[in-house]
């Protein structure tokens, strides 16, 4: 997933998303923040479910094997 896809998935999971521009630093930075004041387990669970759906719907078994191989190899 690209950075933009991850941020969009986070937004769909209930996180607040946007950009922040710090004074004196060139360019704006992406921000993803929990709406929860303490436990953000519900948002993280929804985010994980959305990512899982994306990979299992859009990925062939051979592509999944390659992803798992990269994960096991540390990269």
C-alpha cells in the first residue's frame, strides 16, 4: 500500500487525518490521530480489518506467498 492508501484506510477506520505545517519547516506533514482519548483499540481493529480485506481481495495466492516471504526475511 502507498502512504496515501494507508492514510485513507486510517480515515475509513475512524482516525482523524489531515496535514500539519510547522512554522520554520518546509512543507506540510501528514497526520493520523486517534479520535479516542485513551484506548484506540476499536480504530486499530477496524484499520487491520480494512487492510486485511484489501490484501485478501486484491491479491493472488502467489502474491501473498511473496509478501509473507518478504516479511519472514525481515523486509
